[in-house]
C-alpha cells in the first residue's frame, strides 16, 4: 500500500511513476477526491463532538443554577443526530479510501527499465555451459514417465488436471531437493528455517498484496475466511504483522518450505504437461525484512543466494531484469532467474527475487524503531524462490539425462539421495 500522505504532497510524482505501470492518472485523482471528502467529514464530526461536549457542560451548569436548559437540550439532540449520521459517513468514506489505496500498485524503482512486456526484459547475466547431447533430448515428463518416478494420469484420477504424484526415486528427489535447499540457505546464508501453515487468513493475504487484487488466482476454503497459500511468502511476511521490531533485530531472514496452491487462472493451454505449471507444487521461499536504506543491497544479495543453488547443482541459468510492462502490481523492482531446459531449447523461470520496499509493510503494519523511543518506521520486505522444487526436478531430468534414458544426480545432491548417483529404469 502506498503512503497517502506522500500522495497528497506529491500527486504529480505518483501519477508519473504509476504511469510507467500503465495506471491511469485519474486513479490518483479519484483517490484524492475520496480522501478530501473523508477528511472534511472527519473534521466536521470532530467539530460537532466538541460542540456537543461544550453544550453538555452548559446544560449541566444551567441545571445546577436552576436555569431553563430546554433550548440547549433540543440543540444537543440535533447535534447528536448529525454526529451519528456523520460517523457513518466517515466510516464509509474511510473504507472507500482504503479500498482505493489497496487497489493501487506499487511504484516502480527508478532503475527499473521501461518496457511493454516480457519481451523487453533485458538479460543481465548468464551462467553455465549449455549441455550438448549426441541424441535428441527428451522433455522431462517423458523422462519421468519412462523412469516411473512421476505419475500424472493417476493424479488426474485422484484430484484433477495440473496435479502430479511423485513416486519412488522421484519422491526421494523432491524430498532431497527440499532438504538440500533448506540446509544450503540456513548453513551458508544465515536464514532461520521455518515450516509454516499452508492456510492463511484474509488479513495475511491483504498484508502481502495477494488480496483483493489476486483473489481469483487462489483456492479459497468454502464458507471460511481462509485460503490455501500461494507461497510461503504469505505466512513468513506476516510473522511480525502488527508488531514493532527494534532496528537491531533487522535484517530478518526466513527460509520456509511449503506446498503452494495456485488456480493458474488464465493459463488454459499453457504447460499442460510436466512440472512447470501445476495447481500444487513445493517451494523453498526466502523472505527478508530489512532497514529501508539497505533493501536494494539486500535484493542483490538475495538474488545471488538463489542463483547459488543452481550453481551448486551445476544447472545453467540466466538472470533477467523485469521491465515496467512485466512488473507485478506489488513489485518495486524484480529479477527473474531462468534455468535452461534443453528439450524446450529455452530458459524458464525458476525463481523471482523482488523488493517490495514498504508496500507490503504498510498493509501488514510491520514496523521497527531505530531507538527505544523513536518514531516507528515501516520495514522493507523482499522475497525470492530459493528455489521452486518441481521446476528444479524438471531442470535436473532434462539437463542430466543420458542416452540410455537414465538421469545422473548432481554431485551436490548425491548425499541427500543416500548415495544414489543415477536414476535408471527398474
């Protein structure tokens, strides 16, 4: 959520910044108009409450002195009726202002490149050698099916489309990657390991910016104000919601493993096979809470921490910087990390690392103090995938496939596979 006071002071600045995200400047005018009405109504009701207090004192004084107070009493009834009506008007206008604020996206950082779509995202880093095969590389779903480590057909029978079942060494590979990634970030990068609930309430989803805008992309539990989480970002970011931290508690670094649930609204016909776009997938999420002046340094560090996992697994990747036309509503600046998939002959996203600045913190009322009696400030929040596990499985199957149909396990992962170095038929 943006700072309404800052918008009041510099409306043209916010119009210009949000225009880079294709937001109509009239949205700012609409917000400021509602805000002015709310403040006018609030000022008037406070004036009338002060008048009511004065009138009540005058009535009490006249009664003590035996004077007639009937005119004052009649006037106080009128004032009380007007106060009651204004109180309701203030509540309605305050909700309207909040709803308009919640609907506005975050402003992009000045360093974000302009662009119309993902086609305009510049590549800023490439790592690793693209594997060369003496045979036609197969897509990961064909490899998994031949090795009998992933079962899509029975998953569809049990649940529906866009679900999979891992089995045998496929299940072990999924589990090994989760353990490897958590150990990697805890031991090397200083994260605190978290295992969050997979259900969150509406307040938490508002706090991270998933609601109200992206409600159709999530699974709501019927009859209850709860949702299945789209990512561990939601519970981890909300861990300190409505609390005030001390500056010496920052930065906070959480690494959380969870299942993630997404409706994939609007993805009909896209990635209908394999592990790329599922309704349920597992992920290790990295969440950072930090001092505002440190957040862009933290963004670079966070992105390197996610990339380091791919380097340890010896998987080729590239980093792209997201342009304004492809930047998410709550993002101030974002990098995508894309892993190479040989069968598709292209890179595919495996992690997004984002600085939200204070956009989420304002919604979650997540603050800190620099001094014991200092004025509370909003922290800056960041998150990144470290990594999406299903997509990592897909990348391993495709990049490490052998001509005989087997798949070599990356060296760093062998200890987590109990010493197994290869997945082969049978």
